[in-house]
């Protein structure tokens, strides 16, 4: 007796989806493990103590100390367990302050409801950069760079980029970013391993496909979670393990398994399209 195996395209699509879901499940578990770790919790505790400065103050900090990394006032540093070194010059910013408004006779001004009228003013205060302090080391989360070599995958993804008429530039990028998506153009820092470059290129391809739609209502955190999850699935499909980096990256962008599940359809569709294109360009090359 002969058995005929026939896989319908619907079965194939289902099988595909299952494979992608399995990859995302593995990533989701890794992200939740990062978030549950003591070192990550400690990191978040300390981060929460740092103030988010206004755009104006951020500019003032940059002008006075262009290499500033983490800035806080004297007492905040004390709470974190670090001390401003003697003789360090503070960075001047303006702190908003409210005050009670007084009338011409020096009496507290009242509004129509009988409440004191409050005004707002700014007073100069001094803050200090981490480099001006000593004490307990600041907790940090290491997001390791991918060390593996993946010339073949990088080549495939470069051709996918070309096929999508996205301009691709390999160059040294200043400021710590490994790549950038600029709507129709991608830059990749070529000082890293080809495995890292392939991972970054898949991430930027996902941004190009998903995050330049002006009608999109996602936050930056969701955009980073989606792009990184797509990159993870594409890399996993081609046998490149980037789990350590991707899970920590997503956790640092405030992502978790719930967020990954919420974006699963978008992640699966985008990853599938990149993988299909990468396999198509590889076959083209074989024929040529
Ligand atoms: Zn990104």
C-alpha cells in the first residue's frame, strides 16, 4: 500500500505560524526571567530614583557637560549610596517652584473660589553627573553584543533590503546605536560581528515594515519590543542564537511576555515576510 502525503497550503501556513509562535514563546519566557531576576529589580529601583529632566534642562546639562551619562542632585546621589566628590562643580539647571501669589498690599491673593493663587517660578539648582561621584557601583543591565559570525545571513538580509528598495549603508555609528531605520534608509554599524550586524539589520527591517505608518498608535517601547522580537525570530529561523541580547533588550524597553503576546500577529507576519524574502533571494542566487 502506498501513502500519499499531501500538505495543503493551509496546513503549511499553520505549521509556519506554529514554528514562529514557539520561537516567540521561548523569547517571552527569557524576557520574564530577566525581569524576575534580582539584579534587574535592583536596576529598576535605582533608575526610578533618577529624575526625567525637561528638554530645556537636558540641553543645559549637555552644554555644560557633553559626556554626562546619569545626572542627579546631591541628595539623590546620597540615597543611591554614592557621594559627590569634594570640589566637583555642579551642572546648573532650573527647577520649577510654585509660590503663593501676593497682591499689592502684600496679602495672599485669592481666586474666585477663595483659594490662594499659585504662581510658578524657576530657581537655579545644581546637579552632578555619575562621573563626579564615588561610592557603591550603579547597578546596570548588560546587553551583550552577539559575537557569532553569520556572513551568509547578513548577505541574505542585505539583499532583502535592496529588494525592498531601502538604501543600506554600513558605517561606524557614533553614540552607541548599532543601527538606525530612517524610512527608506537603514544604517548598520559595521564594527561589530556579522552575527550582530545581521541581528541589527533584521531589527531595522522590522522598524521599516511596521513603524513608519503615521496612523500607528504604538509607543516607542512597543516598537522596540516588536522590532527585536522579529529580529529574534528571523535569527532563530536561520540558526543564529541571539536570545541573551534580545531578552535583555526587550526587558530594558519595559517589554514582557504579555506585550509579546499582544503583538504576536504583527511579529509573526513581519518575521514570516522577511524569512520568505531571505529564502527567495538565496534561491535566486543559486539559479544565477
Ligand atoms: Zn529599534
